[in-house]
C-alpha cells in the first residue's frame, strides 16, 4: 500500500467524526496507448492509474469507481478478495459451499459466476463490446446489489477501493499466492480472455509488463501487503494458496471455523472430494467453459489450467528467474511476508 493511501486512511477519522471518502481519479497511462503495449494487449483505451493509490485498471473502471467504494454491504455477506490468479475460483466455490450447507446439487443449478459474482467485472472493460450473453453470466453491480442474502462476493480490488467499512461489517477471506506462479497463470489468463488479450507471445515479455505494473490489477505486492498488514483483524482470514495445496482439509477447517460453518465429517468428506482440482476443473458450474461458447474466451486453453505450485519452473529461463527473484527480494525486503515458491508434496 502506498504511503499516500495509508495516510489517507489514517486521517479518515478526526476526533470521532468521519471525513468524506477521498475522491479517486484514474488517469490514462500513456505507455499503454502506444507500441509496444498496443502490439501486445487488447485494451481499446489502454490502462489507467488511480490517484491516490497507484492501482492499475481500465479507464472504464475509473469512470465508475464510486460504484465500488459506495457499494452497499450487508453483515451476512462473505467476501473472497484476492489478486488475480491466486486460487480465487477454488476459494469462491469453497466459501459458497460452506455458506450453503455443502449443497452440491444446488451449486449445479447456476454457474459460480452467478452464485458468487465478481463485483467489478462489468466495469473492467466497456461491456458494449462484450457478447450479449455475457451479462447473464457476469452480473452487474446493480444485480449484485439486489441478490438475496447471504451473498458470496468476489473482488480483485485492493481494500482502499472497496467500501471503507467492509472489514468492520463482513467476513473476508483473502488468498495470496506466490508471485512466480501468479505471473505464469495470469499470462495464460490474458491469452485466454479476448477482452484482455495478450498476443505478445513469450511469457518473458508478459513478465516484463507485469513487473512494470502495466497489467490490470497491478501492482501485485502492494495489493497483498495491504491485506497482510490487516491480517489480525477479526473479520479477515488471510490464507495462502500453497497451504491449500499442501493440506486442503486444514484450510477448509480454518475457513469453516472463520465463517461459523462447522462441518460434519460426512460433509467434510463430500466437500474435499468436490474441491479436488481434477473434479472442480471438470465441473461446468465452476470451470467457466461457457465463456468459450458465448465468445468471451478463445478456444485454446482453460480457465482452470493446472493449479500446481512450482509450475513456473517449466516456464522461466534462468535469466528471467534471476530478474524475478531480484524483484521479489526488493519488494519484500522490509516486510515479514514470505512465499513458498515450490512444494515437495501437493494435492
């Protein structure tokens, strides 16, 4: 989190009186409107940077940022907040199942994108260019606002762009994943999604844009470090993707306890089977293969690809790995946050 955002949050209260919520503006990033960015990505207007905060999204989102800061939250909402490609879908399905008594039959009736909607998705890009069916599978903020309680809501926004009372009102599960696997997964995600589109070819090329904060939802480290700093808040559960891969049962127990949804042994067994990657990746209510049918995604690739920790080793050259190591070290130097980059055993 930038110092300006931290100061902004600390000054929000003055002698017990709330100050007005600061006004966020998104300014175009010039480099994203010219080559080489335009030769690699499919963003008609380029990208934009928030002031304050330095968060990267699209001009379309910037025009509607107040919808998210002022979004009406409810005490029984359960939120899943992550940087993209950190095990979001996996955790969404877990949380939805816990909130809904592990009813797998009910889960089949609607896709996860409807059951546990992605708050800001319809503002990431101008939806005028999206397939008409897209709005059915990606509810707008207005639709989410009218959903029946209890709601499960997903967001990739940093906390400072979400309602200021979110943590004091709702339960929030925040998931973090090591940056090397995030880069690989986000690279494949960009190649899969037509509206984001990455045609630059090499992963190394994408990694350079990522480390320069010229990719949507960047910068990576401030997003995660802000949540890490809040991890002692009673309404925030900070978990690691790598821990889910090592011991899914232990993390399910942790999330169930946090949400006040203890499981019987029978339901635990059913849920763990339901959440196995080989099962969930084939589950049509979760894997978003519908995106290919409605023309939102390219035919090659999968929304749920491998789910492996340490897959970066199959993609990084020694030189790229050295540069990423240096980038990671410089960003974590003054923090106590550490990541597991590979695992000896995983589910």
